[in-house]
C-alpha cells in the first residue's frame, strides 16, 4: 500500500510502508486489525457476507495463528474506525499468546504479528495527525523487528520513522532513518524497497527546493522500478520527475506526466490517475494553454467525483476556479471556488476521506481475495499437519547428518584451497592499493607544485583591481593555467590552455609558465606579441632536448593593460578575447598558430585597443564553450557564451563570476566535465 503526500497543487508521491501480521505476506503487506463489535449498518451486503465468513473461521479456529489469519480477511474491508479497533485486538492476541507459547516457531510467528500490529497503529496515528504517538509505535515495532532479525521489517519501520520526521520538517532526522532503511534494502537486494527509499529521499530534497538532487534520486528510483517491472512505481516516478521539471520551468515535465497517466490507465489505478490529471491541469495552466488545462482539470473532477475521492474534488475545484478566472468566466469561477471552500471547511470532510479509504481497500481486497483464501487454507493444513512434518524434519536432519559426514572431507579440502586462494588475492589487492595510493599521493603533491606557480588571489585583486578568475581543473592537476606579471605601470596577464589535461597537461603547463616568466623577467620583454614569439622559441628549445619528437604546446590569450591611459595590447595563439563596450561585444581574434613546434610558424601580431571606463575584458580557454549538457546533451558553444556575457553587464564582477559559475553547473548537470575550464574577467 502506498501513501501519497501532497505539495502545493501538484502531487509528490511519498511511500509509506504498512506492515503485515503474518510472515506469509509479501512486500507491501496488508494490515491485520481485529474488532470486538462491528457497525453492520455501515457496510454493504457483500462486505457483511465477507465479514461473517471470516468471523466463523475465527471462532472455529483452534490456534491463535489461525485466528489471526481469519481476521486478516476482515481487515481488508473495514472502515477506518473499525480498522484501528481491530489492530488493538491483534496486539492483545499476539501479546497474550507470546506469554504462554513455548514452541519457538509459533513464538516467532506471534512476535511477527505483534511487530506488524505496532507498525500499523503507528500508521493510524500518523493518518490522524498524532505524530508523537505514531513515532512511539514505529519505534516499538522497530525494536521487535530487530529482535526477530527481520531485515525487511526493520527497513519498513525505519522508513516509516523517517517519513514522520519528514512530515515534521526535521530533514536531518528524516534523512538519517531513510538512509538506514535504504542501506538494509540494498543489503537484502530488495529492488522495489530500494526504489521506494530513493523516492522518499528525493521527496525531501524536493521539499528543500534542491531540485537537481531530487531529480537524481527520482531517476534512480525510476530505473529500479523499470528493472522490477513495477508499473505502479514507474508511474509514481514519472509524476515526481514531471513535478521537478515543472518547478525548474523545463518543458520535459509535461511528457513525464503524460507517461504517468498512460500507465495509470493501463493498470486501472484510478486514484493515481486522478492525481496525474490534476498535475497535467496545473502544468498546462502554467504553460498558458487554457483549453488543455480545463480538459484535464475537469477530467480530474469527474473521475474524483465518481470515486468519492473528496480530497481531489477539492483540489480540482480550486484549479478550475483559477482557470475560469483566466478566461474571465467569473460566475463559474466563483461557483468552483465556493465548492472548494465548502469541501475544505466541511465538518464531514474527514468522514468522506475515510469512505474513500475504505473504497480503495475494497478494490484491492477483491483483487487479492482468491490468493488470501488459498493461503488461509494452506496455513490451516500446515498447523494440522505440524506433528507429521516434525517427524519428517527429524528424519531429514538425520539423513542430512549422514550426507554431511560423507562429504565433509571434500568440503574441508575445498575450504583449504579457497582459503589459500583468498590469501593470494588479498595480498595482490593490498599491493594494488599501495600502488594506487602512491600514484594518488604523487599527483596530489604535483597539484601543490602547480598551485605554487599560479598567481595568488591577493595579487590578482591588487593588480587587476576589479576582476575575477574562474578556474575548474577537470582532474586533480590541470593543463590550463592563468598568469600575471606587473611590469612598470602596466599589468601583463594571460589565460593559457596547454596540450591535454590531467598529469600530461600539467607538465606542459609548467614548461610554458616558466617560458612566460623568462621572456619577461630574463629578456625584459613587455609587448604581448614579442613575449609570445620568445615563449615559442623557449618552449621549442626545451622540448628539443628530448630524444623523441614532442609536438605538445599551448594556446593562449595574453594581454597588457596600462591603467594610467586605459590602453590594452593583445596577442593570441589560437585564443581570442572578448571586450564588451556599452552592451556590444567585440571579439579580437588571436593568430591561428599554437605555441610549440608546428609547420608554418609566423611572428605573432599585436592588437592595440583604447579602453573606456565600464568596459569589460574576458580571457578564456575552450573548456567552458565545449562542455556538453542541457536538455539535449549538446555543447554550450561560443555563441551562447557571448549571450551570457552581454546579459550580465549590469552586475558587479563578483556577481558576474557567480552567474557564470552557476550557468556552467546548470548546463553540465550530471554529465562529466570534459576539459579544464578557465576564464578571467576585468572591468575598467
């Protein structure tokens, strides 16, 4: 059984697990509630006949386990009030039977019934809004489940406690218990259970408006539901993913709601269908498609009315009132709003919800009645044949001991061989771990060396005055680097991209960084084009010392700014710079030749530009524009980068840095960063 939790006018499905009283039940276990008296006037003829049959089985049963099995049938068709009273009787019967029973098998069964009953009492209190009592009973159930060593039951109780904390807004505690439940479900490889846990954790991040993380959990949940072939779970996941996309204003949300609706119709999930119709109405209203919004809102209203599902009748009326308001049909809008308020405030609303709950239980009961009857008959046969089976078990144990004796030598020999192989494997694993650690330590130390040659942030702030640097290595070390050198009344600065990334790129970057420093400090060059000519010469000279031909090199944008006269000089090797003046972006292209040994090398050209107060200059490597992402997984590209830079000119450079960072992260999403990313921004 699933419990749905609603957020705003869309539905995020949070899964609450309801426990069973007998071990024969399967994953979503129904509740077993027992009653001392029945309100027959509240039930249909079919319900009364079902209850009478079950009560006869209960009264003729000779054992407490058989009584509990008979009463299981009753609980499937009870009104909510009766359901609670029945549960108290389950607790009473199981507790009393435990005190007098000496058979360990039956004691275990009674303990399972008690643990299930305590869990179900927690569910009742939760549905009535009594959180303190609910969590008390969930903790009691958890204690017995752990005593039984029932990992499924333990994960169920932990899930429900986490759900309570989520309802109370205590996200830290909610995550603590839901993650514990998830760990157990992963241990027992419960695919559907894992999917439920991932869904519930995703709902927490949805409530926290951390939509990327919520989407990640919902998609993982969907994947497991698909592998398990659980169509109901798939539909829940589609709805939740659709709601996340709706919150992010991403058009994909609509397609997920439509997929959810298709599945709910296929499996006959009327209640879920009503929720999905409501979501579609909200989505189309947000898109401004009034006709489609009305169609789905009205279909939700009609279906919910047929089911007596008052909560959704209330919500669909509220949605219709807003749609009528959009179309200026104020009379119908007012009527829909009045019905919404009436349902919301009605003193009979709770009773209507209980009736809807019973109808839902009855629907599921009719589907599973045949299975339950067969299980009940089988259980009676098991109890009546207990002594015969005990003899069979004893004989089997004796035969098993003989077989164990025969094969013990083979098993021991095999164990010795396996132990020897495990020792060898463990030794090899330790050696690999040591080597991996040595490599990682070396790369980490190389990072420290590379960071040491980069200009300190304080120097950048001092000499560039109003600017920023965005530096995102793909790996621990990078092939991109930024460079700064104040010279007299000018400041030289550059954004460079060396061949490759990671360790190879980092090694090339050290060579190129050193060449830049020598060109300025040793050869006293100040013009960007002359510096690049000398850097190319020094890099080639360094690589020529190798016995093998080295074709590595560097793309770079190198600038010199004289802040006294606002004059900029630029030379580039493959890389351009952007200058934004009065919201107009100018692209100054570099020469189409890299730094290094390449055919057809020519002297680099210098570009002189007069700057004005308020102009913005941007230097960058190709990592930002080449990043894959977005809805279609395509490259960001330079055209889009230009649009972003033009759109943020009214912001300070610190604010621009944050916007550029956020834009990159949102575009990349969950995809891998493909290259080092470097960008320098300076405002005059």
